[in-house]
């Protein structure tokens, strides 16, 4: 027993390399008794020809492939089709596999993000079968298995993301989930082409909190912009006052320009301009 234990530990587990046995090497035979049954089937087909053609000739369409199990064993490493192919009645079990791209919706999942926010996320998965033989031999139901694996993968991947990442980096998260699914389903002969996150639903209370936060942020930015505008306006007025102070004639020209603007408005306001120098002399004498 002591010698058998290390041998058990040394035996490697089933890996992706084991799946290549479906494509490389010789397929096991059906045995002597199975060969006798097959020979008997051929004799019956010949005796009942041409009526036996109704049961021995099958057709699969362009987008389908047929995996044949003869007496429970694979007859070929490659699936049959498209078109006509020959089978042995009562000996062969036919599994028709669709190679077209299949789409299914991932139902909404309650997910707790990394920053402890509960969200409901749903998605869509696009996949197809690229190896019909492996999809029949390695998994009981490739479609259902891929569907369940997509749900668990979505929950596990999104559980490691923050809410901000979930809302802004959907494409990167979708690519990550697609790579994980494609790697996991490769041994089943399934190719995951694309994974997309359809919708992220937040709780109503959290939505109101986010809206209030966004509104406060917009108001703060508006106040900052208004303050900057006041600062720039005061600086411009100061520079204009300095220029007018250097030239008294410029002040008179500014008065005339203002009168011209008032006159063009057709109002009943009368303005009598007085020279600033005259006012200064009058105030100077009073002092």
C-alpha cells in the first residue's frame, strides 16, 4: 500500500491536453461482438435494398454537424456533414449540433460591489460551438452549461469592481468576462464570441443621493466660475480707469459716446453733460 500511494499522487488530473485525444490517436474499437452486430446490420441493409435507404441515409444542413456514436463509441474524430451521410440503423446514435451563433440573456443578478453597493446587472452572451464532437462527449448540455457559467462569472467578476468602474469601464469588464468564459468553455468545444453588460440598475435611494451630489457639484462649479468672472471684470475696470486717468480728453470722449448711445434709444430722458474740470474748479473754490 505504501508503494501504491505515491503512484496515485503522481497521476495528473484531467487537463485540456486530454481533450486532444478526440482529435489525435486511434479511436477504441467496438470489440468482437460489436463487429458481429455491425456485420449483421450490413447484411440486413443489403437484403432490404433499396428500402433500407430510407433508414440509412441522413441529411444535415449547412449550419449543422452530426456526431455519430456507434454502439456507444465515436465512429470518427470529425463530425459528419453538411449533406448526405450513411448510418447503420439500430447501431448508430446521431447527435445533431447547431454551429450557428447562439444568443441568450443573462437574467438580472443582485451583485454586491467592492465598495458595498448593491446593484442589479443583466447582460447578453454570444457563443457558438466550434467542435461538435467535444460538445457532445465532454459536457451533457453545452448550451445550459454555458448559460449557468455566464451567470456565475458575471457575479464573481463584478463583485471585484467598484461602482465607479462598473459605470465607466463597461467595455473592459465585458472583455474580461468574455476571456474568462472563453477559456472555461474551450474544453467543451464552445467559443464565446462576445459578452456585453446591458443595464446596471441602482437602488432608488442611491440614485437620489447621486443626483443630489451631482447637483451640489454643479452649483459649486457655477459659483467658482461666477467669482472668477467678477475678478476678471474688476481687473478690466481697474485697467480702464487707469487709462482714462492718464488722458482727460478720453473722459470727455467717453461722455460723448454715452450720450450717443442714449440718444439712439428714443427715450424721454434728457442729459446735460458738464465738464469734469468745471466741477473740479467749482468744488475747489468752495473749499
